[in-house]
């Protein structure tokens, strides 16, 4: 269904049936992020991908746009494959 060569620098990536999860580590901007991609077959020619990125620490109030940047980077990576 999808290639298992997705790499996110400094992240631990796991694969389950239709779910790709990545956890990034602590850096200067964040205490880490949890990224989830839900991949589902919509029909014979279409695959649906839902991308979620959120802080690893649920009490984080401000992420300075880090998680939207994660989503934009993943979307940019996937666009040429559509």
C-alpha cells in the first residue's frame, strides 16, 4: 500500500496496518512531537491520508507553528506522488 522508507530526521517511525506513527525528540523549539498518518483506501484509484501532528507533551500551550510546519512538510513530500 505504501513504501516503508519514509524518514523524518531524528524521529522514531513505526508502521501498523494503515497507520504510520513518528515521534520526534526534544530540540530547541519543542519537547518533541507525535505525528500520525492514517492511510485508507477510498476506492480503486484513491487513497485518503489524514495527517496529525501534536506536541508530545499534552499540556503544551504554544508550539510556535512547529506542528503546522510538520504537516506542511509531509504534504509537500506526498504531493509529487499523487
